[in-house]
C-alpha cells in the first residue's frame, strides 16, 4: 500500500463511529497514524498539540460545540495545514447538504454509515488526489 505513512484526524462525538473508522484504518488497511477528538472544544490547541499533522481530516458536521463548517474554516485559514484534505464524514447527505458542503470548500464527502467494503477504495482515491462525493 503506497500511503501507509498517511496520518488521519477524525472529529466525531459518537465513539462507535470513531471505533469503526479506527478498525478500518488500522486493522483492515494497516495505517498507524490515527487521532480523534470526541468534541470540538479547544480544537485549534488540540490540533497543534498532535505529534503529526494530519494528511486527511474527517469531520462530522454535527460535533459540538463548533460544527464541522467552523472547523473546516479554521483549516482553510491556517497555512500550516494547507496540504491537509478535509472530508466530511456525515449522515447529512441530502442534496442541499451536499451542495452546502461543496460550497463551503470541503475536499469531499463520505456518507455514513461507513462500510469496510467501500471505505478502503474511497480512501485510496482520496489519497491519490481525487475528490470523492460518496453517498451510500
């Protein structure tokens, strides 16, 4: 696998979603650099304290106290993270939600629930530079 050193950060207040992503990334795909936050409180400080800057940030849109759009804007305005891709990982996948995500500047969308069968392929496409807008 060409991207085994890639690092990931996931924001989600649902520990089960975090556990599913961690299993897919670590046990199925062989990645080791995975961090997560169960809320978005003090997120700039927490991000800056990470030992490795994330290559891909997965954002749940409905994470308190700052929603995914606010966190995305911080990444967009912080040059130190200009190489990080920010992908919405959310169950909010109605047409108007997808349009809003695109207009906000997300690099992609993977709709929940995550599938261990399709997620690895989608992630490889993202790591190869493709924008993915996937709704299960």
